[in-house]
C-alpha cells in the first residue's frame, strides 16, 4: 500500500517556483490537500479540469492570480457554482497563506497558484 502524501503545506514561493510539502514545483500549480499538480495557469474551465474532476471533495477554490488580483471570468464562476465550488481570487501570496490556514482547519479547499517571477 502506498504511503499517504503529506499535507500539501505551501512553505514558499517566488522565482517561478513553489516549495510545497518539502518538494519544489517549477511553474504554476494546483494544490489539493493531499497532492500538487502542474497547471498551465489558464483560468478557465478547461485549464482547471483537475479541480472539476475533484469537485466532490472540494468546497472552495482559491485562485492565486500572480502579483495582481484579476476577476474570475463569469462563465467560469458559473461553472464552479454548478459544481458546488465557491471561488475566491486573490494575489498568489495571499492564496498561499489562506490555503495553509484552511488546510490546517481541515477545510475542503484547493488553490490554483500562478507562479511569480
């Protein structure tokens, strides 16, 4: 039987990478409670297919938009609502911090994080 993955705590970010649960991930990522996957950074239903696939295990998606907050497109917000996932856009740093707090509270959260230079 495979060992469970450690909680995916975000320990750091910058220079185009993230340090999550003791591992480095280059580029944008989607972080779930128990795994981290590469992400294109595309804020769309197609770009967030991993999130929609995990909808039964999620209540909230944080979108770390990079250095500048960008709104979530209305069609994506509607698709997430249909999947019963609330979405909160914020800058990447705030998304990392918020994800860690919610993960510690054992909330059903994921974070789509745009890498920052």
